[in-house]
C-alpha cells in the first residue's frame, strides 16, 4: 500500500506539473521528484520483501495493509510539508516578503 500511495501521488503531481504553466515558479518538479524517489524506495523494498516472503507477499493481513496505507499517507504528507517549506523559503511570488515588509 505504501508503494501504491506514493505512486499515485507521484503520478498526480507529475500530471499537475506537466499541465501547469508556472511549473518552475511553484517548484512542482521538486515535489514530483520527491514522490518518485519515495516510489522507487518502496519499489525496492517490495522487491526485497517479495524475495523474503515469496507467495505470502501477495496475501497480507488487513491490519498490515492499513498500517502500510497510513505510512504511505504519512510519506505523502511529509513530502507536502517539505515542499511548502521550500516554497516559503524561495517565495517565488514575493507574498511572504510583502507580508513581512507590510508589518514593519
């Protein structure tokens, strides 16, 4: 489930990145690469887990599937948080800078 969750997130963000006219401004490529990297990591993990469990790999317990799904959602949420921090630091549209100057 972790692999499926991160692959779906990577595909969705890649489509948004491809369709967006301001893709470099909003750092969507960074988010897309983070999700594809996580997908690759979970894919390698699945290969090694399959090598260990063989056919048992395809019949996980429902509790294990739910735990894996929550872990996948956590990875997606952490990726969004990192992307937002990068976006606030880079401040491509100057929104944060304007808000800080306005207060002073």
